[in-house]
C-alpha cells in the first residue's frame, strides 16, 4: 500500500466510512434468523458446540432433545416448541454473544445447553441478571450449583463431584487399596480427581501418585512409563473426548493394561469414545449416572427409539438432552404453557419428577442440580467387538451434591 | 463528504435509542475489537512488524482489569489505567526481545511470548485458571454512578475508542508516524540516515500494546468475564485477519475489518453449521480479489466515482482539493 | 544412576524419538515449502489431519495398513498439487500477510470439509496386528508401533537426506532455496518445481498423518494442535534446511517429552520459552540462513 498523507479530507472520509460500516454491520447481524416473536410458539434457546472439539457432544445432546420432543408431538403446555440453536464453538466469548442474541433478540422463553464448564461460567452472570430460566444439560463444574448458583439456573446433567465420589469407597472395597491418579490438567479434571481422592482416602485407601497431563494432549507417552514405574494396582482417571481415546489406547500400547486396572469417571469410557478406544477399554470400571445397558423400561425404550430414529447408539449426552426436553415439557404442562409468570414456572420446574432412563429424576430443591443414582459400570464386550458399559450396581441412595 | 461523516457519527451516538438492544451489544463488541485491530495496524500497517502475539496484551489488559476490579475496586480510574499500564509494561518487555528479529522469526517469537502468557494464565490460580475469571464488575465513576447499564457502557466504549483512534491518527500523521512508515519501507535506509530504528520499533510496540490492553480491559468489563482463550494464538490470528481484510496501514480499515469479521462470524454461524467453510472462502476471496482489503475496495470505488464525475464535467484536467489530477 | 533411572531415561528418549520423527515428516514439508517458495503454509496441519482421515478410510475399505501408507500421500499430495495450482501460486510475490490470510482461510475450509465428510466423532486408525502391544525394552515396556515409527521415520529421514544431497532434484531444491532467480535463469521451469515441491511437502504431511494415526487418532482440532508444534520446530531448526528440520524436530521432540515427564506443570510454557531463547540467540534458527530484511 502506498504511503498516504493523512489529509483532513481523508480523515473525515475515513471516519464516515468507519462509523457507517460499524453501525450497519451490527444491524445486519441483528437480522440473523430470529424465531417468530410473540404469540404461541415456545422458544427455547439452545447453545451447544456444533463445531470444533466438542461437536460430537453438542450433536448428541441435540438429538436426545429432538427425540423426546418428537415423542410428544413437539408440544409443551399446549404450545408448539421451537428450538433456536446457536453454535458456541466451545468459546466462552462466542457463547456470550450468542446467548445475548437469544435473550435480547429472539426473546427466548427458556435457555438450555452448554457442554464445557468454562463456557457456562461465562454465561452464568448474564443468565442470572436477565432472569433467564436455564436448564444446563451438560457442563458439570461443581460451582455452578454451589458457590455460583442462581435461582434461575437448573442442571439436568451432573456435577463432577456426584459422578466421581461414589467410586472412591467402591474401588477400595472391590478393586485395590492403593491407586494412582491420572487426570487432565484443567478445572474439571482436578475436580473429578479431588472428589475421588476425598472419598477414597476416607475409606482407607492410599494415593500412590498423581499425574496431570496437559489439557489437551494427544501423546501420553511421557506419562505412561511413570505409571508403569510406580506399579499401582489401579488408576483413577479422568479424560474426555479425544484425550480419553488416546489415553486408553496408549495405555494398552504400553502394556499397562495387563497389571493395572483402569477405573475412572464414566466419561473416560462412555459410548461416544468406546468405538475408537476398542478393546483397550475392555474391563474398565467407571461410575456415571447412566449406562447404555441400564435395565429399566424407560431406558430400553430410549435406546431403541434413538437407534431407530438416528441409526446411532445413544450415549449419556443424548440422555441428558432427552431428560432436559422432558423437564421442559412437564413443567410447561404444569403451568399450562404460561411463561409470563416466572415464579410459577420456576416452581413447576423445581417440582418436576419422573422416571427417566437413568432412574428417578428429581431436582434438589436447594441447589437445583439433579439428584440421581450413580451406577457402577464395567466395559464389556457385548459380542462382535461391540463394547458396552454393563451395570454392576448402583449407589444405595441417589447422590445429592452438597451444594457448598 | 462532511455531511456523511456527521450522519455516521450521529448514528453511532443515537444508536442506543434505536430499538435494537442486541445490535447494541454487537456494536459494542465490534468497537472493542476495532480498537484491538487498530492497535495492531499501528504495528503492522505502519511499522511493518507482523506480530502473531498481539493477543497477549489484549488478554493482559483484560485479566488485570478483571483482577483489579474484583480485588481492589471497580473504580474506572483504578481498573483502566492498571490494565493499560500492565499491557504497556508487558509490551515493553516482550517488545524489547522481539524486535531483535525480523520477518517470520519476529512472527514466531511474538507467538512464543504470547503462548507463554497463555500458559501462565491457564494455570495461575489468581486468574481463575482454566475456568476463567468471572464476576468482573463494570467500572464505576464514583458518586454512585457506574457503567452497569448497557447504554452507559456503550457510550464509554465509544468515547474511549474514538479518543484512541484520534490519538493514533495524530501519531501516524506526525513525524513519528512518518518515521515508522519509513522503517516499514526500508529499515536499513532509515538506519543509514541516522534513525535509532530499534527505539522507534519499541515505541510503536509499546503504544500498540497499551491500546490493545485498553481494548482487552473493556472487553472483560463488557462480558463480566475473561477466559484464557483470549490469550490463545487463534485470537492473535483472528485480529491479524481483521487488519488484513480491512486494509493494513489505514487504521480505519482495521476497524472495518474487525466489524466485518465479527459480524460475519456470528451471522454465518447462526445460519449454517458450515460457517468455517464460508468464512475460509471469504478470506481467500479477499486475498485473490481485494488484496488491499476493504479500504482498498473503497478507494477503488471512490476513484471510479471521481473519474466518472470529472469525465462528465469537462476535458480540462483540474486539480481537486487534495492536489490530485482529475479528469 | 540406578538401572531404574537409566531405564526411565532410555524409554523417555525413545518416546521423544518417535515423537520427533513424526514431527520431522511434518516439519520437513513445511520447511521445504517455506524455504523454496517463501510461503508459510498455515494449512499444513489440516493436510496432516486429512492424511489421517484418508488413511483410516483406506484401512476400513481394504483392511490394509500398508496400502494406506503408500496411497494416502499420493492422494493428498495430488490434492496439494491442485491447491498449489489454483491458490498458492498467487502468493509467490505477495506479502506474508496475504499468505497468512490465504492459508488460514484454506485451513478453515479443509477443517470443515473434513468434518463434513468424516463427522465430529473421534476415529481410530488401527495399526496392523503384528505391530500392536508392547515389547520389553531396556527394562520397560515400549509399544511395538512406536518402534515401527522410529524405524520407519529414520528410514524416511535417510531417504530424504539422500534425495536432498545426492540427487539432481535435491540439488535443484537446495539451489532454489538459496537463490530462486538463479535457478530460473538456469533454464529450469521454476513453476513446475514449485508445484512439485508443494505437492511433496503436502504428501509428507499426509504421510505423517497416517503414521501418527494409530497413536493420535483423528478428530477435529488435531490439525491446529499439530500446526503450532510444527511451526515451532521449523523456526527453531531454521527454515528451508533439511538439517534444520531434522535436528529441530529432535530437539523439540525430546525437550517436550522430557519436559512433560519431569515438569508436567510447566510443559506448555517450557516449549515456548525454549523457542524464544533459541530465536534470541540465533534469530534464524539453529541451522537457518540469516533472515533477509
């Protein structure tokens, strides 16, 4: 570009163009697809990742929601349901922009979604200050229903503590008295590890070491020999997505599977990652609030319907979407579709109770997080290399997150 | 011409009173990124320093504004100056080392430094680590007046961005700016003539860093939140794209580019899942057909208009106000 | 040193070596493209990932890993050729900014195309049966497949070295890297050389993708993760030189591995600090020619 003398005329011209474009742009963007405003349709804003690393989860959750909504002919409280989906791209700032759009422009009646914990923390203040009734269908960071809870935010998924803590005593009794911890080095990984540590040591167990590979990691080669050298009888592990796949596979590659029992948070070996993990995951123990093989009528129907509709195997994320949709429908039915009275709606949601594929579903009245049984599972070959989580048992009582 | 400017400025000023509350939020974001991009243009378009680590200062400004706002006080005379100063200081340190290299190596060195800052923010407990820092307050002015209201905050951002633009525009028009351009065009010649090139480069780097820090602070306060991704290299990449698409070396081009990229990203992703494909295609189209960016396109349109209008008038070549030959 | 420590160091060294060689294949291609054509190819990681995807598709369809290993670089290299002819060609006399924008845009497009075709799920590329599992080596268990990576990687490195130093093709490359105009003046069709070089660079990236597949799997986001490390290697080693790519990969691979093993908290920080340190001492990289003004 040739050197330009910034004359006054140029300056003014530049300012004009700048100001004009800057104002037209956002106006254009405000014309992004918005659902029909006002009137009967029930508008539900959905913010999930549809691209990048967590796209698979965003996809599953959406499918689960659609499955349930279709089963009730897409009606809730006598109103047709409209889903307005936005891609959060696993980026807190993008999620904020999209959520603002849903609240201020589309004027959604309800908000749902969010996979990653940092993203939900970014949204929490906005949702709370705008009094947007929200049903979080994945992000499991403990604080969302503890220190940062809000009367407008419900969680239909889990807390990292809920999923991890029951495993402690169980591993001590059934697997090993000493364990090495290997978890992804970020918020959720540490929460999960801490919850296990707490209950495992309380039951009498010893932690022989802790490793926290960077997040994300593709190569665990530097850490696996360390595990081998420590010779623990078992590991407690948390990874999810591609990290989980690579960790489990490489664990087997280094021959560690022969002498070391894998235990971990259910996400390590859930249906979304089992196909890629293959036989390396066989035999792994984990806890989660659901399993594909759960033997109850609702689950059998859920799994079968999911397979028929999407030609895919359901996973815990789809289940969370499915239950979220049901909460919405039941609550709206209870208030007969009236979303204008927020207090009534909040009460209705709090009061929702039903038998979900995961077992009895009920919200904790203090934290507004779901109280649920946690299942002890083991990865087993269901024939032909098809891996599934078999259910070995469940917690005596539904696990209630302490909320503090 | 003056009429258009006044109209545009009026539009910017009265925007909050139009019934587009979401668009106001977008415009606020666009202004903030516009400032961020303009600060990079100072480095890129005027000094010829292609930095791939500008997000470092954006992020440092954001985190400092957040941490000061939460732990010390939300007063505007605390948070913003702290953010500016920290970003400038970081730019001084990083710049001092980075300007020892040039070209691709400078690019990579700035990348390295910003990734180090990212790594630190990702792990440090006082930044909220990987979960990010939430609950950042809007600035207050004392006497109970604060910028919690979105309209008030918009005006704050508008004022600061316009002020920053004015400062940067004066800088580039002044001898300082001319020296920078001289360095961009031919560094060794400037050196031969006696300029302390390194000092000029460092100055540009620090000023650019400071303004980026201001933009970051505003963003943190806008969103009440900052996450480590603000420091990640993809943020440096996207602001670089904004400057290039807008037209490097024009300042306003950077702001335009910021507007376009932000709007495109959000707009397209609302319509289709295939937004990376479309966005990537648009970038490529710009490189192929609008190499001077949006400002280049504007210039072309302007020249055509000038050409047409003067052709219509007479055959005698005349000079217009800027001393250019028309007709 | 106790035998345990010795064994630990040895295993970690081998880990690093396997990782280095994967990086080398990537870096060699990127370095070549930059050295020859002055183009910073930000889409290099995307071609790597596409290599993994194409490789696993071939394995799924034919059940033959070796076939995938041979065919994938050819297929993806051909794609590279197409991309060079249509897009990269426009960049040769343009500023690095334009290159950044164009290759960045290309990376976005490739990333989305890959997601369109192969979906968002994490996909596995199974290694051939006789290469699975581990062997007892130097007192510890080491994966057979990583041994294969080391052997194959060293063989490829040797082949590329031979190509570079002892063939006329290599001579043209080296001459072109040193002085493009001169080579053109010697009557060599520089445009054709550029196309070949780009295609080869991309082919190497894709090959690396297939070889890395059984270890890293394939998933959206891997492309950008890999890109950054590759850029570090190329810059640290020195752009455009074979020695630079090789020793750069070795250095980064081993430092990253030992860094993670010894100081996992600092791992991310460490590698960038190393790059910064090297660039400050040797601004053109370990073996690079001095950066031109």
